[in-house]
C-alpha cells in the first residue's frame, strides 16, 4: 500500500464539480461509525444510502477497530476501488483520529496484522471490538479530520429541530446536549464547538435561553455534576413559567437523556442528527475533498515507520 500523510483543508472550496463525480478514478468511501443496536445501525445505513449512487460506499461500525475497517476496505476493493476516503461519522473530529491514521498506515505506530487465529476477541470497549493493527491493503487512503461538531451543516439541523418543537419561544429554554469526553480540556473544546453550532438556534427564534451541555456519560464523577446542571436548567424553565426544549447532539437517538431527565417537564422529538439529510450532505462534502486530495496526490516515499 502506498502511504503518505495528506494534509488538507476540509472546506467547500475543495469539492469537485458535480460532473467529476462519475469519473472512473477508482474512488470509494469508507464511513466509520460508532455503531449501536439494530435501530442505530439501520438509521445510519439508511441515511447514507443516497450516496451510494455517487460512489462506492461501505460502513465500518466500531471505534477505530482494525478488523471492521479491514472488512470494509475488502468490500470496497471487491468493487474495484483503489483510492479510499475515510470519513469518521463521530461527533468530535478528535475521536480516534490518531489511532485511525495508524491503522490506515498514514502514521506510524500500528503493528502488522496478526495471524488470523490470533485476532479473535483482541481488545474491546463497551461491547465493541477494538483491534489495533495496520491494515493489509494496497489501496491509497485519505482521512478526514472533521467531526459533526465542526460541521456547519449541523447548524440548520439544530435550528430546524428547535423551530419544529417550539410553541412560544419567549417562554422556552433550549438545551443542546452531547455525550462529552472525559478529559476536561477536550470537553471545553466540545462545548466551544457546540456553542458555534448553537448560534443559528439563537437566531432562529427569540428563545429565552439557549444552553449547551455535555453529560460526560462514561465518567461517573463528572457525569454526576453534569446531570445536576442539566436537571437544574430544565427545572428552571418550568419554574419560570415556561418549558425546556431538549435537542440531543448525537449521531442517532436520544441516548440516556430520558433517564437523566426522568420526572421533569420538557419537550423533545427523541431524534439524533440522523436521519436528517444534512448528515449525508456533510459526508458528501468530506468525500469530495478526500477524492480531490487522493487524485491530485503523487505517491511519496515509504512512511516514517518504513511500512509498505
């Protein structure tokens, strides 16, 4: 596999013209998604389905799992794909970026793929496989840096949800709620990016308040404090003669928020960012930029780890 580090600005200016989408350049897309229950996986797969008419596309469920990535790459290569743009359908662009680059061979650090009989059950997190080794493939890869927190397409998703749920904005408080990481500095970056995504909600209607929060779901000590803030926000809306609108900034579904908000008066539609079509638009924009980079790039010398 020829590998090189591709540096790019994931911006609209990098997109190929529409006519180029049908070009026979051997390009395909591998979408990484966390994965969940059958409904989670089905909604994500359905949301991405329209893109299959534009380029070969496969989904690798898991958190940067080498085994699922290898399987997705094999499915793409069986369709004649030799250039693969990897889009991470995660909330944060920081999630698993370095690990994924190592698995793809775009950065040093991942060991060679182990023998088949040594792979089963190697590493797991939250029920997901967590295999870590360098893919065995002769395809060329480019890796997107952006997550949904960085995606301007999500602005209108949030604004549309808020408008649809609103009845009397002057008496309504909007809470935009995300999973959140364990590291405090990273969590601060999540909140800053959520604030940017929330600005169109503030402009959509004259809501009384719009607040962003992260639940810090997997870190009990930090989650405890977050739950207290979240419940206090919702309770205050009711105490002041109004109501709270809760919008999850999640890929799919309402997650654990129903339990967190149990007994409180609020309104929500229970949907994550999927199934909104703008999620697929975001994937398309990244795919176009990655295609541009792969087609334009020239093969370089072997990577710093001497691989390939």
